[in-house]
C-alpha cells in the first residue's frame, strides 16, 4: 500500500546526507571532546564548526548557541534559566496561551517557585496583540516568551512587533521557533529576539538534539550542572553524532529553505482547495496567510479526530489531531480552546503538516480518500443528520 | 495501542444505523467530551430482537458500541441490563486505561434504551 506521511510537525525523516555526517562519530571519531589529546580536540573543533552552521542559519554567532537534547529542553532552559537568572530584577514572566507544553508547563513550574505568570490570550487566528502585551508588562517583568509558528494551527506570530515592545522596556524576549527554523527564513536580529529554541526534528535532522540561541551578555542559569561543556551552561558529554546531524541539517536548510517554502505552500494550497471542494462543514483553523508553509489544520463537524486518524492510517495516510480523545488527559487542545473553537467542533480536529518529500500525487491520493473516510465516520455519528451537524 | 478486536469492530462496526419506529432509544455521553452514543432497540417476548446504534467518538467508543450491540442482541432485557463495562472491555481483549470510560458509555446507552422501552410499556 502507498504510504502518505503528512505529520512532519511530529517527526521528519533524516536525510541521507545528515545520516552520512553522523555515522563516523559513533565509532571512528568516538573520543570525548573535552579531552586534551588530539583525537578529542579534533572532535571539539568539529562540534564548534556545527555550532557555527546552526548560528549561520539564524543569523547568530557560534558562541550564542547552546546545544540541548531537544526543542523541549531549549524551551525549559530559556524560561527557567532566565527567570532564575534575573530573579533579583523581578519575578514576573509573560507567555501566550497557545505555547507548546514545554513552555506552558515550565511556566507552571515557575509559578510553584512563586514566580508570577501572565498567560496572554490570542484572537480567533491565534495571534497575540502587541498592545495587549504592552499592557501586561509590569516593572518586575523579566521575560516574555511567544512562539514563532504554532504547531497545531500553523499561525505565525508577529514576533518583530512583539519583541520591539519588550526592547523599549528592557525586557528579554524568547521565541520557540521549533516549527519555523528550517521551514521559513529565520533571523534573530530581524525578529529582535534574545533567546530562540530550535530542533533538528523540524529539518530532517535526528531526534534527541536541539539548540537554544542566547544573545551575548544574556544570563541564563544552567539546568544541568556538572562539567564546563557548552561554556558551563549545560553539563554532560556532548551528543556528538546528534550535533553533527544538526549541523548538516542546518547547512542544507540554509540553502534550501526558500525553495522548500514555495514547494510546501503550493502543496498545502492544493490540499486545502481539494478539501474545501469535497467536504462540507469544515472549519479551517489558524491564519490564512500568516502561517507555516506546509501546515493545514481544520475541524470536521460531527466526527472525532482520533477515529479519523486511525481510519486514515488504514489507507496509508498519517496525520495528527488535537482532539480530546487522542490526548491521554482527555482534554480538548488548549490551543483550540484559546482560539474559541466550540469544544464539540474541536473534537473533529485534523492537522496535516506537509514535508519536502510529499508530492502532488500524495495530495491527490489524500483528496481521493479523505472525503470518503469523513463521510463514513459521519454516517456512524448521531450528530450528523441529513448532511448537517445536529 | 488498541487490540486487534478493537480495530476489527472499529473498521467494521456491527449493527450500525438506526431502527425506524424503535421500541426504545437511549443516548449517553456528550459532544463536549467527545463521545455520544445512541442506541435503538426492538423488543419481542421480553428479548432484544434487534439493536442498532450510532456513535460520535473515538476508535474505542465506536468499537464499544459495536461490541455491546453484538453481545446484547437476543438477550433478555434483564441479561442485557447486567452487561458490565468490564465485560465489554474484556470481550474487546481490553481497552487502554484512559479509554475505559468509553465502555461505561456503551452499557449506559443500552440501559437507557431498555428503561425507555419499559417506561413506554408502563404508560401504554
């Protein structure tokens, strides 16, 4: 059976060039980069060369990159590291209500340590209003964290506008750019951010490696204490094969990102028009234009997203959902709640994230099958009567 | 994550649909939580002569309603009322822990349909 994988926000296949770059560092060049002898220092040099490549992708300097185990760790490091590092200045941080769990749960953890957190609401597209942000700032605010591209609804936030509000007041700004780096051009100076999280998973790199950009002279308290790796900001022997993979993925992304953007947008628009044409009672979520290029999200009325995900997987089509039933906590996605999707409609959530390996043939394959599957589940549903939701 | 039996009942649900002029109808769940089951029954000689259902919900919810309908068909009303959520889950070779409430919903919707029938008989 044909396989059409359209869940690239969850994982991307590692590219052959990336795999090649990693392999020698498992056995041939296995030495510890912190050692003083030549076979170790040579590897240290390679690690720093990758740091430069990651920095180059986002317009930063090598010394501003901390390698982490994931995008989630980078987010944890940014929030907790800054909140604790600037504790004497103040104990208030601001995040948006549609952040990734690794930001939201770090913020909740900080609340337990007596920090105060403001959760900014968003409009129906998922956008944060810069004026609203300005009004939430207090004298004791030290950090604002607002994600760049949302993984569930695809909306891209106006980061440059938001960060300029903070710059006026001398407040640090972090953005979770896991969804954007490698998918659209990202430059830390254009965005005006002080900290930025990224992950290899978004750009056909390996799992288990991410990075946090920290602007020069920004103080972050380490989360992992030990040796002086990452200039004392993250202890632990480096994940050298992972770093080699991330470096290669970043180098490739730098040259390809613009072309990839156009390709993904084109496929996404074809998918969107096919769905609009063949399926009724569907609500597309997120912003129409200000969105991630390969991202299409929607809610189908009167069906449930986990059932849709499974029935599509039987057809070789792999997608994602934000429905309550698919979350182990059985809670409606906070992102869909934040953009005011009705809870019963939110159950029918489907998220398609297109990758560079997808083709127009794949999109046609989906458009030929998805309407039948939606129709089949609707025929089971007591909420669907005579072509309409009850 | 799901047993083969769950996937079988999800992909080929038994007794899916509605009964015109049913003797009893029961509905359980709520769309906000993501599951709604509607059960329709026909009763003859105090037995469940026919049973159909419609379900809005996840894989587990659809498989549970299919399994309940298969188990209950032909049973006496008393036997059908005693179908437990555990019995339903066991017949499906188990359900993930967080999905056990789905099997509860199946028993509840069927119980409500039987109650609806009995109320109708009393008021006749």
